[in-house]
């Protein structure tokens, strides 16, 4: 294509448009010479467009609770803030979430969706929660 453009002197936009259309026609003929390639290219293009238009995260946090018994806090936003590239690594501790139930053993309970499937996970105080649980 570069050789074609180097040999053409363009004086205006219409010349550029004409040359570009001619190049596109030549490329289409070359690519459509084999129906296998044409079919594969069409499938690839359709899949690329589908993925580009809608991104759905692999891991979505629905709800996160931290505490003991009736003394619990909603920590959903804090847990979501720790998501990185559809992965979660967070320690269940009073340093991370504060202490809604002093002198009691606490749990972090998380409801989440992974690859479209509803799941739940929980860890006790001082443990690490790693999602997804592959």
C-alpha cells in the first residue's frame, strides 16, 4: 500500500479519497480470495465488536459485612475499592475495617458474582480473603 501511495501525487481530498477506495478494493479482493479466511475474519470481527461494546467484570461484589453477631458493619464499598483487575486480596482485620464488636472474634462475609455465578465467601479475623477462589 505504501508503494501505491508513493507513486501518486495528490492534489486534493477527492484524489485521496479515490486512491484510498482503490486500495480498499484491492485489499478486499485479496482477503476474499479464500472463503475460509473471510469467514474466520468475520467471526473475529464480530467477537471483537461484541467484547468492545460490553465489558462485564468477571468479579462483582454484591455485599460485604464485617463484625460479630448483631454488631456488624456494611463494608461493601471498602471491599469494592480493593478490587484490582477482577481480583480481590484483602485482610479481615480491625486495621482494614475498624472494630464494630470489641473483644469478640469477627468475620468478613462477602456475597459476590464470579463469571455470572452467585457465590458467598467468609473468613475469620486476621485471615486473608482471596477472590476468585480458583
